[in-house]
C-alpha cells in the first residue's frame, strides 16, 4: 500500500496552459523519491498540488491519494478545505527553498516552532517550551535558548533552514516534502543540512519527496528519481539506473553536467 | 557518484557562521522622533484636557471689548465679537482631537474590515471592492462632507462621518495590498502546510505583519484628519458655535489679520504643532514597530 499515489495529475494555469501534464508516481511508507528538473518544469507546483495548496487561479485534475496512518486514504484533488486541513501536517508537511521567507519575520523563532508542536502534541507552558528546545536541539542548533528568542533575521541562513526543518518535522508527518531545501545555502552548509535531513527522515521512518535541480544533491539523498521537463515526466528509475544509463537527452545532459563538475574537481585536486 | 558531498569533504569543515544579536542588549524602544512627537502632540492634548476642567471665560461670553490685544485680562486678546481667544483656542484643541480620533477610529475599523475582505477575496469580489474603493478615493472629501452636511446638518458627528468615510477607503486600499503581500509569502503557505486554519493565519501572521505599516499610516491619517477638520470648519461645514474650531477661528480672523494678528496666528501655530507632532509620532512608530529596523539603526 502506498502513502502517496499520484495518477494523471494535471495542473492548469488561469490562462488555460498546462503547467504539469499527466504526471504519475507513488511513494510508499519510508520511501525516498527525488523530483528533478529545471526551473519552470512544474516541480514545486506538483508539491503544492499534493497538499491542495495551489495558488489561486490554478486548477488540478487527475488524482492525488494520500493514505497516511491515522487519516485514512483520501483524495486531495477537489477535496474541501476542511478535509485538507486535517491532512496537512499529519500526512504531509513541507520544507521550502528560501528559509528567510518561510519564517514569519515578525515572530520570534521559538513561537513559530511552538505552533505546530502545540497543535500536534497539545502541549502548553513549560512542557511546550521544553519541546521547542528539544526540537531545536534535534536539528543541531547549538544554542536553542538564544535561537528561540531571536527573530528570523537575527540567525544565519543555515540556522533558519534548520528551524524550518524542525517546524516541518514537528508536525510528525508520514511524508515530508523538501522543495529545494538547500538551494539558498552555501555549499558547506548545504552538505550539513542534507545530512541532517537524511538522518532525521531515516530516524523517524518518514517518506521523503525531495525536489531539486541538482542531480548530485538529489541522488545523494533519494533512492528513486523522477525527471521532469516542461511539466512532463521524461524518465524515472532508481538513482543507479538514471546515473548509469540515462535514456532521455535531458537526463543525459544532467548526468553529463554532474560528471563534468566531478572530473573538474578531480583535476584541480591532483 | 556524489559530487556535492565531495565538495564538502574536500574543503575544511567550516563552522556555521553564527549571527550575534539576540543576546545583545535590546535597544531602547523610544526613538528621538517619537519623543519629540509625543511632546508636541502632548502639548495640544494637555490643552484640550485642561479645557474640560477649566476655561478662562465661557465660550459664548462676549463681554470683552472687541479685538483687544493680548493683556492681563485676556491673555491672547479677544476676537471681533469680544470673545476670549484663549478660551476658543482651548476648545478648538478639544474639537480637533475629537474629530481626529473619532474619524481615525471610524476610518480605521471600516477600512481594516473592508481591506481584509478584499485582501482575502479573489476574482469578482476583489474586483468589485477595488473598484468601489477607487471611486471613493477619487471622490473629494470636501464634496462628501457637503453632501453629509446637507443631509444631516453641520455638526461634530457629520465632520467625523465625512472624514472617517473618506479615510476608510484609503485605509482599506492599503490594507488590501498589505494583506495580499503577506498572503503571497512562503511563511503563510508553510503555516498552512502544517494545518493552520484561516482564522488563525489572520490573527497569528497577517495582522501582526500588516500592523506596523497600518499603524504608521493611521498616525499620518490622524494628522490629515485634523487638517481636514480645520478646512471643513473654515468653510463653515464643521461643528457650529459655540464649539470654537481652529478652522473657523482662522476664517473669522481673516479680515483683521493685519490689525489683530494673534487671532489668526494662534490657531495656526497650534494646528502646525499638532500635525507635526502626530507626523513625528508616525515616523517614530515606524522605527519602533519593525524589529529589523529596531536593531540595525
């Protein structure tokens, strides 16, 4: 039984253009799928469609079935807001690309993080504060007390993304969607955050839908990859298959690009 | 094949840069502009408060000589009907503040509600509200005031109603844009992905984020409302006598401005003091209300 079952998903803009066409994939419990493609290929829209959070004017058709423990199987496309609100957080939650805009600039970090914890675990007062500190420690934030009291602009980009990850994990979802969570970070921080994300997802037995444009990053954290181009899936398979024997020209150029960087680094290391 | 990992591995592990700040001593929440504004506006508020307790003469007391210069008997002199100028000035302060506060309250509440509705609305409802607001804003406040006075007769309430209605359109348009901008932010989507309901999104994220800008705008609107009340009174559309208003004092002193300048200068000076004070408060509030500006200055 799969956790997320997307069949024939189509996302149409207000102008009647198809932004995502006939997309199908499934994610089982604990599985990790990478969604890779260039910007504008419909990666992020797919993630939003899975949550029923498409921008106003856009419409989804096809079928998106979420079947998380505790919520039962439910169809997302066309579901009423009330039903969706029960699914969001419990079944799925998201880590966004830009950690600065993903946090409310006028709310202290601790309070933002407390919100999902309060809702999910029904904690209050001292217990809630302790849970916030524990959540911050879990994402390896060195001074949880100071960070909890800070506003988002007062902490570093890497710390902000760690906080965003902590917020998404605090919902204890069955499926975590990571929408280019490391693109806005510099390379060393990127590697740390990826390792952290991978470790936490494994530790909690969550499924992961990882969205990215960098094959090296996506292949490092997922088992299977789906390659999107102009809103259509052009290729899918295990990371090994895609890297060793890419069939579609776009996938080949992705692999070649990653290899090129790799060999360039080898050359400079020599 | 993991090039990205390799990059990380090949470079020395740099510690994540830590931003200082949260434990730095919090800067004083009072800026110099705010203090200056409060002093100036406070002066007028004090005069208005005093007028409730004590007045040198009754507002309709015409026992003094006409157009007396400032002296011991009448501190600021008298007007052309022999009424004490200080008395009128003090009542005028009360009227200016009442109309200012009343219209900001009316315009603020109406504008915020309409703006929130328009901000959340999509398609036809948003278009309708926006078109209505544009018409209201294009409609001159003075004309609106004349219409209201024609229907309800000139009074304190009519002035508040006219200025407040005109203001509500401006506040609503600002609120609509602010709400739309906040709703487009990732943190609203992020909050909704964790299952936060709409009412909670409004109270937790939308209102706190639009509040600083809205508050500054309302303070500016208060200054404009005071000026608008003076204009209405100058034209005879304000509260009728014996409620002295600065606008009407200016109008009455117009003919004798060269022989008895105090009658025109005194209300003019107080008007400027109040408006500058309120504008300085607005400026100071902007610095205080925004945490990113609070520490970087």
